[in-house]
C-alpha cells in the first residue's frame, strides 16, 4: 500500500517552455502532498506544501509564479514549471501524507521526474 | 537555522557486516524521525521511523536508535547486503509544521563483496 506515482519520469524541453509534472497517490487519499527538488549528490529541498482544495504554501526562495502547484483532488497534485530555463534542470520528487491519519506524519515518495531544460 | 546533519558522507561496509549510519539533529522540538533509502534515479523509500517517546525501534534487519540527550539518531543495518547500497537520509518533523520534513545531507552506503 501507500504507492505514489509520478508522470513523466523523464522530460526534456526547450528553454522558455512550460512542463507539467503529475503526482498521484494510487491506493490512498492524500490531504497533503509535498514537492521537492534534488540536485545531483544533494539532499531533498522542500519547495512547497500542497493541500487539497487550497493554495499551496511555498518555501522561502521558491517562486510561486514559476512553480505552479495545483491539488485538485485527494489523489492528484501537479507541478508546472513555467518558462523553464537550464537552471531549472533537476530531479523533482513529490510525496504524499495519508489523509485522516493523525497518528503518523509518514510521507510516501514518488519515483521522481528528471527534468532537463536545453 | 537549525538543520539535520550527518557525520559521514560515505560509508563502505563489507557484505555480511553490520552498518551504522549516524545523524545529528539540532532542533530539540522535533518529535518524529524517519530514515529513507534512495537508490540512484529513484525516489526515497521509507525504511523505518521513530517517535521521540521511544529510544529504539526495530524492523526487519534494521534498527533505529534515538538519543534525545545528545540529539543523535542512528540507523543500524544487520548483515548488510549488496542491495543495501544506496544513499540514506534521516528526516525530522517538528510539531505544528503540518508534516513537513527536514532532510539531512545523506550518507552513501557502499557494500563491498
């Protein structure tokens, strides 16, 4: 149980274009989803917290107009990188917390999306 | 600011030996800790967690120890196997932060034959 998927797994785009990444909880409902980015050989850095039906909360230094997050249902959150540039190239990972389970804060992670901006 | 950190960036262990990966955390308010395993090109995989009201928790071949006095967390892997080779991250959660996790810098575990 507690499986999270991401699509696509890899994407290559031209500079200036926008890319959408989907995060789905497959066998559970997730009130909260998180988006991270990870540069090579570095740790995960939280970008934003996404709650179903409300606006995402962005971490300091993360541009909300550049990284658009939508959490339209309890099983789907999307991250759109707008006007992507080479410096946005990174590994983007989402995670989800089980809805309604106040006894645990465990996050289950997706497999990640490798974004390369040319 | 406060952060979670690790003592050893790379740990090399012979197959069959036990591995110990350490983590130091600085936020005394943290009450929930998780160890994740990340293989190359994949997302983090949950290994084991522990709450601050415990000092030890065991899973299958893994044990997490928590020492709140010195704010130290460790992951012990028994009979290390080649499949255990990965980067291991500890993460902490601070109460009232809506399940947000702060990740440590990571330790690469290399299992030699």
